[in-house]
């Protein structure tokens, strides 16, 4: 089993890192390049950079910020937000991203996912699943535009479809747990892990060190968090130590 990855997430709006609760009431958390460099020095395994208002504002991810982050860190960088075309993906990769996170655009145009994986390989394609509890077969529904719009897509049906279209990883964002610091949505992680043939990244709800351990026990291949790192509740090496003590291999 591959070593568990610990991934800080930089949610960016208007050139600044922001964080809210349930994807709402965003507050400033700092400069993305400074935070990216700090997390790299702390021992982050990867970084995820998401332009959280790009889709709702109908614009592309800010390329120069991706380049500035890529110049500061020497670990894999995933970038996303506002991706609508294969050209957007190609531009982000050229700007320095190693992987691309696609959410809303994949829902509105599923064939885009096949285009991306065919052109660049599925190893670069991370599907951002913004899911919340709702009236569907699995009990979870897909949202888009940073959680602002709810679709009638069943969460687990969408998980199956994106894998068939070429997903390389699944970034599971729990809208219900996001920013609450009450813990990851373990039921959601377990459901997706059972039907996933690709790595699953748990996101949304981390508040204590044991929450990361619980997510790993639920089957997550990587754990991602934002506010607990931005607010210096604990450092990345503390998360890794907690995972080691629970018997998990980390990098």
C-alpha cells in the first residue's frame, strides 16, 4: 500500500488564500505563494491550489499565481478552478502545475474529462467531487460552482462515471463537513473508497489530529486540509506523526 500523503489546500479568491465554512463566508488567510513555500518547507507531500471563485465568475484560473507557486515548491502541485476546455488544462500544465483538478466543468461537459485524460494521461486528472447529503439513491448529491449549485446527479453514480471517463484521482470534498473542524465525513469516504479503483483524497472537516487518522482508517489514500494549517492549529509533521503512531506509512 502506498504511503499516505498529507496535502495542504490553498483555496484562492482575488489573489489571496481564503477559507470559510460549508464553502461560504470566505475570510482572508494569507498570500498563496508565501503559504505554499511554508508548507513545502514543513514537509507537505503535495499542494492543491484551487481558484474557488473562477467557475462562478466564469473565468480561468489565474496562471501567473500557479507559476509563482510552482517556482517556490518542488513537490507535486495540483491546480484547478474555472477549467472549461482542454486548452485551459494545457495552459495550467505549461504554467507549472503537475496535476489538474476539474469539478464543475466535468459535470456540465463530461466528455471534457475523456479529452483531458486522452491528451495528457489520467495521472494528471484529479476529479474534484463537491458532495453533500441530499435526496438521491446514495444519499449524496453533486454540487458545482464551489458548492453554490446543487445538481440532481447522484454522488456515487458520478464517481463511477468519472472513472470510466479517465479520472486518475478523486478529491472528495464534503460540503457538509467543510470548515467545521468536526471531522471528515467518514461515511462518504468509505462509500467512495468501496467503488473506487483510483486513489481517494479526503477533504473537508479536519479539526484535530485524530480526524486525519480516522480518514485513513476509512480508506483515504491522502488527507487534505486548509484552515487547520492556515491557522497554525498544527503543523504537517504533527499530522504525519499522528498517522505513524496509528500504524500508517507516511512519506
